[in-house]
C-alpha cells in the first residue's frame, strides 16, 4: 500500500481519500492472487515510522483499519482467506487489538490463502523483537543461527516473499520484510529520472508555455489567466475540504473567474451587484443543497477562495493592459518576487539562525526574510529607476512592498496546507507540486504595486 496519499493529493483530494481507494485496490489484488495461485500476500499497511505523520491522518488511518477489519472479515472468511497481522500489536489501541484478535481467530482454519497485514510494522523492529526473544529464551550464543532468528519472527510459518512490489515506483524496500526479502527481487516502475532533472524539465516546459502565451498578445494572456486561475481554483477546492469546509464548486469557480476579469473583460459588470447576488443566492442555496448545516462556512470558504485566486490575476491584467509600460511593470513585479524567493532561500539556508513563523513554515528564518526584501528592492531599482526612469525612492518602496507581500503570500499558502495537512496543493507540475505552490508568492504583490502606481500617478 504505497503512494496512496500522494495519489490523492495529485487529484486535489485529502490523503484519507487515497487510503480508502487503496483498501479497495487490495480486494482486487486478492482476487488476482487467487486467480494466479498466489498463496500468501503481505501488505505494508502502516509502518512504525508512520506515527510521525500528521495526527489527523494517523487517526483516519486507524479508523479505516478498524472499519475495514469489521466490514471485510465476513468476505475474507467466505473466501477461505486466513488473516494474520505482523507488527508491534501491543502499541495499538485496545479496540484495534480486539478487532485484530477477532479477525485472526475467526479465519484461523482457512486454507485458501493468507493475507498478512503488516500493521505498526518495521523490518528492523521485527529483527530487534526476534533478538529480544532469543535473549528471553536464554539461547546460548553458539546456538544462534538463521533458523533460530527466523523462527522468532512475527509469523515464521509464512514463506519468504517471491516478489516485492512497490506501487509508487520506488526501488528501495523502506524497512519492509528486511529479513525475509534477502533474495526477493523488487518490482517497481522502469527507469525514473532524478528529482532534480524532473524539476528542471518541468520548469522549462511551464516557462516555455507561459512565455509563448504572453508573446501571443492579450488573448494569449487571457488564456494563461484562465488556465492558471482555473487550476489554482481546483487546487483550492481540494484544500478547502482538508481545512474543514469544502468550498462549493458552483460558487467558487464562477466567482473566481469573474474576479480575475472584473477589471478588464468583465469591467462593465458591477462588482457590488455580483457580490450581492453571491450573498443572497449563495447563502439562500444552502437552504436546499446538501451540506446546509455547514452552509455559512462553506459559502465563506467559496468566497474567500474566489477572492484569493481571482483578485491577484485581476491586478496582473490591470498592470499588463496599462499603457505605455504595462508589460514592463508586470515583468519586473514578477522578477522582483523571483529574486525575493531566491535570496530568501539562499541566505536563509546558509546563514539563517533565527526562526520565522516556525508554526507555519519551520525552515523560514528572519535572515532569509530580510534577504528576500533586499533582493526585491535591487530588482525594483533596476526596473523602476534604470529602465523606467522613476525616482529611486519609488523603487525602494515598491521593492519593500513586493518583498513583504511575497513573503506574506508564501506564508498564507503554507498555513492553508498545514491546516489541510498536505505537503503540496497537488502534483500537477512534476517535481514542483501544484500551481498554488508555484504562484503563492506572486499573488499579493501586483495588488500593492498597482495601487501604489495609481496613488502616485506612475502609470
């Protein structure tokens, strides 16, 4: 059972969804084993290292194991499958141990196959426990051999595996059946490029597509906004469920698209009118649609997501379409964010000593944040003063605004992922995570840049 969480997050769903789909896959594998004459199947359900996962995910997994044991025991017994469990069962809850004992006792005499569920299992832990049994049994050192150790494994009657399969494509065994798999060939995906190569290639592909659409002209930019904005809204929709209130798609997507184009293509439509309709129609709809008990929180989540994604794209379009230097302002705003991120990462990883918002992003440091602002100011001095010819004071102020808002945007997205208990918003971009993971820092700066330029009549 490998890669269930990553599979789910790649589809914008919480990890628990992937784990449930993994349980369904086991039933199909069991049927295949029966058809092929495979007598014993061992599944790595939960490792001793998995306790370090987010608490909510661990609770969901344990609840799923308990429900599955209770629900599937009749089916397993009917098919003649014997259930055994390998792992440190004494560290599980009493309720879980009782369910395991019931399943094992009921299927003990079945002979049509064995399902070995490795629960709270680790290959090293199994070897350690076997050695402890040797010590307790008082076996002399000269009598300790492979047979003595093998006979003290969790389920010594099971044969050594003929094949190790990693469904996520990894080639390492990850502490699974270390003693038993000494001569077992692994089966995984074919050649896989290195993570660095994947990141570089995907970055070039995405960057090439973005540059191509920008050079097409305004309609290419509109397509770019629709694609990036749509994907970001889809990722937010998946995050919202993990944050406690699933944003209604029928509110999130239309409002997000409207906000993105509210200052350009859809500028003739009154924003207050749309908000009024969203208020009355959105809240009113929850009197009838499923999930009305969470109506207010779901409505608020949908509105927040539409604003979070849509408004920044609106201000990028306002910047881009401003004459005569809209493209230059847009370009240097984005370059300033890139410089800010790069400087923060470089300085923070090298000399960062003072933590910065550790409860949200543990690797951030004060030194990195300051370096990010400095990097942004340098780029804005080049763009605003050297290229556009404006007063350097404006360049410094804009650099600070961009650097600070980029950091805030990054922290806001990190906080949402922490609430949803996911590492990435999705896996749409190989090696980089999701769209929101890549654009989080550039969402807030165009708003402040555009408002500053309008305030001082620099556009």
